[in-house]
C-alpha cells in the first residue's frame, strides 16, 4: 500500500504546519502493518525550514515543486501540480489537513481524480471490506454531530480524507528514516495563476491551545461576560489558556477563536477543566482526548460528568473562587 500526505508550510513562520506532522505519523501507523510507503507532496516557493522533521515521523520520500509564483495560495495551480504528483505515484490513500488551504485544494484534487473525499475525519483505520480487500475507513461526525458516520471509498483510488489539526497525535519517540527529497518536474503554465494578492494581512492569534498543558473552558453556565473573568483568572493562575463552548461564544462571553469543539478547535491538553459546560457531543468532539478532564457543573446529571475523570457538583461562582484562593495559598 502507498499513501500520500499533502505537506503545508505556515507562511508566518516558514515551518511545517503541525497537521502535516500529525498526518505523516498517522499515515505511517496506518501503513506500517502493510510495509507501505509514506510519501509527502509539497508545492510552494520554499520548502518548510524543518522539513527533515517529517522523516522522523515515518516519511519515506518527499516530492516537491518549487516556484516563486506559488508564494501565496493559487488554488488552480496547486490543483494541477498536486494532481500530477498524485497521478505519477498512484497511491491508495491521500490525506490533507483540513486547514484553509486544505479545504480549498482537496475538493479540487479529488474531483480532478474522480474519487471521493471525506472531510474533517476524526478517526482513520484500515480494515477488510467484503471482496475489496483492505480499505480506508473514515469516521466523522454527521447530521449535526448526532451520529458518527463511517465512510468508505470502495471502488475509486485514491481514498481521500481530510483531518483537522490536533485530531491526530505525534509521538515523543522519533524514527530515523533517511531524508529523501525528490524534485518534481512540470511545465508550469502562467494561466494557472488566477489570483492576484494586493496585500496580505497576517492575523496574529492570541490563542495558544497547542502549547498549553492546561485549558480552562467556560460554557453557557458561566452566565455573563463578567463571570467569564473567573474562567480567565483560573486559567492564568494555572498558567494555562482559556477556551469556550459554542454557547458561550454565541452569548458573547468569549471570542470565536476560543471555541472548542466540532466547529472550533480540537484540543488535547494534559488537563481540561470544563466549567458550566453540559458536555454536548459537538463540544466533546473537541476535547474528549484530553489526558485529564475535570468538570464543574451544578447539574449532577450533566453529560460532561460521563467523560470527566473528576467532577465537582456546584456553582462555578462559588467553586472557582475557592480554587483560586487555594492556588494562591499553594503558591
Ligand atoms: C453542527 C453543530 C456544530 C456545533 N459545534 C460546536 C462546537 O464546536 N463547540 C461547542 O461547544 N458546541 C458546538 N455545538 C453546540 C452544542 O450542540 C451545544 O449547544 C453547546 O456545546 C452547549 O454549550 P454549553 O454546554 O456551554 O451550554 P449548555 O448546554 O446550555 O450547558 C450549560 C451548562 O451549565 C450548567 N450550569 C448553569 N449554571 C451553572 C453554574 N452557575 N455553575 C455551574 N454550572 C452551571 C448547566 O447545568 C448546563 O449543564 C454545535 C452544534 C451543532 C448543531
């Protein structure tokens, strides 16, 4: 079996996007039992600075195409180049990060290849299916997140899926595959450039979920913007980051970029403290892989207690000040 990962660079830092590392390792674990090959494909002006990291995560080869005209996203050009790269390799599986770029290009590529694409998968595995042999099973929430659908592409190749950043994990222990970079040759056509960039404004995010071991998240139960100050205080006291449920975002308690869940961020901190959050399936989709979950909720039957390792039944307005006092004394 052969698999391809679309490799992306973070234009702000020039480094690999985390999702490219996560998917490289995921593909490696999927293909390892079949002694399959893991190939990265990249197109852009310059290779990511830390490209060699991918070989420590199971990459066997990187096929790249460099052109200054690809400094910024040019969907049509990317579609043509990536489609040619994929056709030249005839892989069984192709994975894209469900980033802005991935969401733009993956459907164009899948349609050019006449194959299926399952977006925003939360689980990927290989298993036998009827007389089709081993195929990729792609799981994702469907119908508003109320069911988990398992989607397959039994007849077409490659089987394509996209996955959001943070859903798959990177191991601590690294591999030592030799670095193998292969330049791809293609007759670049200027007509492929369809977008003109007049100015690009990089929005700097203040949210650092990826690098935070502790996340304190508030939900609708927090009650008001003022009360949400308690969530922030607890997060800061623990040197962590604060997040919110969609209901809390909708009520204006926190910014949209802090939303955790199916349509927000997927987080996996060492400790997740859910305050006044009921634990709807769409919220759980973004946090249930956290190493330890503590829930604070005044309703003892709140579903969040079903996945919490520890729970406090109580009003956050009383509980959080006690925790803050305790943390201050501990210091
Ligand atoms: C397609 C789709 C995508 C979605 N994506 C997301 C997503 O990405 N993220 C997300 O979070 N949701 C998402 N949702 C919404 C989700 O279904 C829930 O509506 C939402 O998660 C509820 O947020 P909540 O738990 O904060 O609010 P509620 O469900 O209203 O729960 C509030 C909780 O606070 C408790 N409470 C009230 N007062 C207090 C108090 N003083 N002290 C302690 N506890 C208190 C209550 O007992 C209750 O359990 C999505 C929904 C759909 C249909």
